[in-house]
């Protein structure tokens, strides 16, 4: 069974996570970066959220339908799946039945359930897992105001080693 890992990353936090998961799954997975036609900015993200817009994606030729399992990685904006991933999911909805979602995000109580509900509504099927890695856990005191703009380093990803390990081991066992 081959896994398709698709990610979108605005701040590169989720790109770090995607590459880490891909390296751990090795040849059992393929990695795909979701790209938008126009560069995202803080303003375009705000407008996406406000008006429920989904951006146009760069054209891609990838045999998404040939995979048995999917892992989606993207930020969470205002408690919702980032709009570029949403665009991708809607365009590939017919092929996606078995999937998980994992994110590096700011973090908020009750958000996980909302994300799961949104994913079910987008894809008409329940995700196997929804995992959040909260940037706010890396920050101390007043720094918590900086969650939105925080750029995680590869070393800081190690802070989530236990969660990433559990996620990858769960995905690996699913392939057996």
C-alpha cells in the first residue's frame, strides 16, 4: 500500500512536518506540495477566511487516484483547514476515502472536533486521525501572542517527537 502525502505550508512549519513524516515512511509514501497560483499573504488569508474563499491551485499532474491512503498536512486558519488544502480536497474528493490530517497550528481547545467535522463535510468520509501539534506549547509567557507568525526550526519539531512518532507508527501499522 502506497501513501500520498499532500501538504500546504504558509510559514514552512507544516513543510517541516511533511518532510519529516515522508522521510520516516520512506518508499511507502510520495510527497506532494500543494501550490496556489497566487502567493498567499496575511491579507489574502484573512479574506479567504472572511468570505470562505478557496484559492485556485497551480496545475498539477499527479495520479492521486492511484493511492490507497492519504495524509494531509496544512495549517489551521481561524479554526478551519487552510483554504489551499480545502481547494485540493474538493478537487480530489472522488479519490479520497482513507485519510488522516495532521497540522502544526496555534492550537485551541475544541478545534480538533471542528476540524474533523469540516473534513467530513468536505470529503463525505471520516478521517482515520486528526492530530494537532500546537505551536503555543513551544512558546513561553508573552511570546504566546506570536503564535500566528511563529517559524518553527527543525530542532523545535523534535519537541513533538512523541506525537509524530505515534502518528507515523500508526500509519506504518495501517500499511501492514
